[in-house]
């Protein structure tokens, strides 16, 4: 079978209807069974949240808020729908952020990504993601099991022992970071251990530049990558077409202007905000902090879901100017005060060891009066003075940057 299931080839309108038929039930589940979400969504009527426009009116929840709520209401901040006794694991990721996990199903939905990467029933898979505290090892193992695979729980480290296991057990698949796969291949060549059984790899956790993908291909390994988080599970994944990343069927993804919850148009680079339909951990408008953009059209592989460009950097561009933090939200607040501004970018530099801020604004009709008004808003909101420079509409790069810190300290 070419696709994991029939959901992947649905008519896009059918998929959209199904997602937004399910969303009100998920919000009702969150409000009823998770005290933290009952607080966040206290003024929300679940039945009204049945479109993208309605979803965009809900608050964005960030990792920092998860951390605050978990500190106040340990261990999971009242954000899981159900008691701790219903879970199989509580994981700990850097932050620290604590995440739930359940055994017995593909809780993180990683099977779809591994199937696209060529993993099939009966294949042996060597999993090198961490099994200690963080959920990555368990996430990928659950996905491999969903594909019917047998898993070698390699985890991290012990390179020599892992190579010996690969040479002896002869797995077809590799799961882990691309950098560790390269280390394994190089160490195998040095020690004359045969790891040529590996022909497919599903990687994540770091960038996969074209040169490294070509290196793996020259070694006889087809490598595809996926994008997910410990909180959400799978968000998007590559297919053999390798034209962007296809969204998972169990999430609703928005691309928003960094520092806001405002959805952007197709092609605009912004922050990835995800609503998960996982009934146990109902994350609603969860901001990943990652940048991406929606691609137009559908994948040549036959999967019909929306595609994103993949990871394009971090959206949290907070910086410190003259000892004070400046946040993307503040830049967004300045632009919101002046409807004449299209796109804006705050450039931070240093001149003679003194920090300087310049707000570059795309404006169709320039005037000194408007420039002065924007400068006053910048000072009021950021508590720092800065220059304002007008640019023509479309002049600023479409790269998601709201704050561009170009300071050097030579």
C-alpha cells in the first residue's frame, strides 16, 4: 500500500469539515476534563469554534505558560484530560517541561511519518533517540510499532555497541538524528563493521542539509525527515516526493505573525501554531516557537493535506537593548496602532558600543507626521527610543523576522 491510510488522500474540503467537526468536541473535552484548559478557555463556547476564523479568536498558549502552570499545579498543570492514573508515562524535556504519554496506541501519531519513510510490517528498526526522561525514543518506537516493525532500542551513546548490534541483527531502518547516523556510518567504516542493511532512515531533531542527504544517498540510504515536538507529537513529515512537509491528519496548523495570534496568508513566513486533537492532551493553539510557511498546491505523492516548508528558524526573537528586553509582541503592538504599516522589522545594531534600534516599516504613503507618530508608539511600548525608516511595500524579506539583531562585538 502506497499510503498509511485513506485519510491521507481525502478530498481537502472533506478533511477540513472533519477537523472542524471534531474541534468543538475537543474544546468541550478540554474545558470539562482539564482544569487548566477550563481556566484558559473560560469565556469560550465550544460549539462556536467550528471554523478557522473562530479558532483564530482563541488565545495562543506558549511553552512558558506550560512551565508556569506546571510549577503552580504539578506535575502537568491541569492540562491533561483525565487523571494521572490513566497515563503510562510522565516525561521531562528541557525547560523543564513535563509531558504525558500513553502505551497501547500510537499516542504521538509518528507511524504516519515512518510509513512515508519506507518502514513496513516485519522490518527491523534501529531507534537511536533517547529513552531517558525525554519522550523521543518512545515516540518513535510507538510509530514503528504502528507500522508493524520490530525495534532495537539503541538510545543515545555506546556507539561501538550499537554498531555491533546493527551488524549482527541487520536492521533495515534507522531512526534518530542525521548527525548520529553519519557518525555510525563513519565509525563502521573505520572498524570494518557491516551496516549496509540500513536502507531507510527517518530523522529529526536537527537540520538535514542537502549535502548530508546526498552523502546518505551515496551510502545507499534513503533519508526522510519529520517535524514534531514532545508536547504535540507529529506535526508534519516528508514523503518520497520531498517537496515540503505534509501536515499530520491529527492536528490543525496555523501560521501566525510572530508575537501575535494573527494568521498569515499562504506563503508568508510566521510562527507555527498547532491545535492537537489528542483527547488525552488537548493542546489548543499551542505556539511551537518555530517558523515556517504554507506551500501552495498538493504533494506529487498523492497525499492531499496541506504542506509547509519545514523548519525555517525560531520565532522567539526576543533581544535585550540597553539592558531591557524587547519582544516581538511589542513590535506587533506598535504596528497594530498604525494601520498604514504593512510589514515591520525592528533592526538592533550598535554604534560606538551603544545599542540603537531602527523600526523599518513598509508604508505606501509616507509622511513625517506618520513617522513621528510611529516613533512615539515605539518609545511608549518598548520604553526605548528608536528611529523609524519607511520602506516600500514588499521591500522587507519574507523570512518571519520581526526583530533582527545585527550587533557585532569585535
